[in-house]
C-alpha cells in the first residue's frame, strides 16, 4: 500500500511536471494545488532536492531537475516507500531471505510474489510524469 508521503510526492511531482521551462512553483502554491499540508510537503520537497530530483530558486520556487519523461512512478515510490515487492525475498532491488523460509528457491509463495512484483513494476516503470 502506498504511504501518504508517497501519494503527496507523486501529486507534487505531477504538478511540477506541468510547469513550462524556467517556471517554478512556491511550496505554498504547490500545497494548495495538491491539497496537502504545507509543513509535510516542505519536508518532501527538501528530500527531493537533496536527491537531485528538484531544483530550487532563492525565491523558494521549485521545478523538476530532470525531464518528466525520465521520472517513473516506480522511481518515486522506491525513493519514498522503498522496494515495490510485498516481501523482501521477492525484491529485485533489496533482496533479503525471509527468516521463516527454509528454501527460497522452492518457495511457491515467492514464485507468486515475484510475478506480482514484476507485473506491478512493469506498469509503474512505464508510467512517467509525462505519460501516466
């Protein structure tokens, strides 16, 4: 399940993707547009800037630091919520063996969860800020 933080991040990034080149958006205006709490959003914006996804102006305005078609929903969710997989043993980016699984290679549940992870990842990786 997506966290509230991931949902606000996606909404904010989608809104910033609508800006024309050279335009920026103040955090207060962005919070109003996505109907999110300003204080919560400011923390998200600072993290995105630190990670290199956003640029900010001295005036406090924000803009994407990468083209919108280069930022996928999977990228955003991984940054905010971590791996897409339902269990660590089904993760492609943060694999860890489950403590209660004696043989991961023979685990039928893992096979199903890998397939589910791959299907979800395909949709999220193909969906960008430019093309939902």
